[in-house]
C-alpha cells in the first residue's frame, strides 16, 4: 500500500511539473494586419474653366416713329391695323381737308380738268410694326396730330441691366449668347453701354443687338451668361476628389504615393464648373493618381487597394 501511495505521489508531481513548463512556455505572438481600404482613382485633366453669371435681358424697340396728319381734316381711309408690319414709303392713311369737303365738288363741276380733291396721303418713314393706332376713318384730326405709332424694326434690341461690379466683364462689341424661353440660343453683340446707372439697384443698362431678321416680340425676357473670368489651361479634378474640414477653411486630396499607399496633400482650389474643381496649388501632374472614392476619413499615409482606375 505504501508503494501505491508513493507511485501516486510521483505521478502527481510529474503532472505539476509539466503544467509549470507549459505555463512558462512563450505565448505565440498574435499578428494583426493593417486595414486596407478599397479606393477608386483618377488622373487630373487639363481643360478650360470659366466663371460666369446669368442675367435677364428684355427685348424692346429703342426708337419709335410717329405717323402724324400733315393737314387738318377728316381721315378718309386707313390702310393699317395694330400689329401690322409696314415698310418705309408705304401709304398709311389719307386725310381730306375740311375745305375740300365743302367746295371740292363745286370746283370740279366748274372745271373738270382741275381735278381738285384736297386729299393728302401720309406714308411711313421707317419700317416696323404698328404698336398704336389712335384714330379711325371719319375722325377729324388737327395738323401734326398723332394717328399711329410705328416701332422701328432696326432699333430692336435686348436691354440688359448689369450690376456695376461686373462692368469690366461687359465691353463694347463683346459677343454673347441669349437663351430664349423656348430654349433657342440667339447670338448677340454688345452695341452700347448707357452712361447712367439705376440709383437703387446700381445697375447699368447694356444694349445687345441681335440679327435683324429675328422676328421677336417686345418685352420678351432672355437669359444672358456673362463670363467674368476664364482659365484655358486649368488642372481640374472631380468635386468628389476634394476633401475639406467642417469650416471649409482647409482643402486636401489623397494622392497615391505608390501602388498601395495614399498620402494627404493640402491644396488650394480655383474655379468650379459642372462638377469640376480647379487645383491651383500645388501643381499636379496629369499622371498623378488621385482618390475619388474611399478617400473620406483616410489618415495620412493610409494603406489602400485600388479597385478601379
């Protein structure tokens, strides 16, 4: 029995010794790989970016011609109506003098060869449209009394109210494009800049002439884009490539340093147009690879995996 007890004690001591050796054995080091973010990259593009503003221009006739009676009498006939197009030299109306109505027939009866009528015709002095008609046949008019108003077609133009701070962007003979309400684009040129400004709005009237054959109504409103600045060789990136802080006081991009490392690059932006942003500093190369997705929240010198370029 004593032998059995000694044998059990020996086994217990052996088991304890093995356990101590296992506890003192160095633990295997756990290896944790750095996280890799999947990203999409693009390359910068060189293109022309411009900064422009859209303003409204109103169609108008700058000049009007007045058809007046050339003598006192009665309007015998009218050959026009409101909205009618007339041309220079066209007969508009006739006026028969008051005296001819009383003695004209008697004179012709005495001498038929005299052919006295006392009827005077009034012709248009310019081409345009009848915008106002003040009398009708049979009305009595005084000499030089206004009978009709003709809007001079040659004076048709769009008047643009330009804020004074944009005065340097609008110059004489500058070519512009007008967008009509039906989406038609009409070329125009700045023909005059009025030497006065609106005291309240601080705008200056600019006259834009269009093609003479453009049959457009008065008071039509068109949109005119005025280009303030243009950079013909701007280095641009998509708007999604540009990152900023909460106050939008600092901007940066993530640029690939090698095949799997992206670094933070502080930048300064210039013009923006159609989802593209100009990068003024630093000078980017057209071969640089810039992150456009997966870039948000990345730290400087981040490990990434390019999934699409």
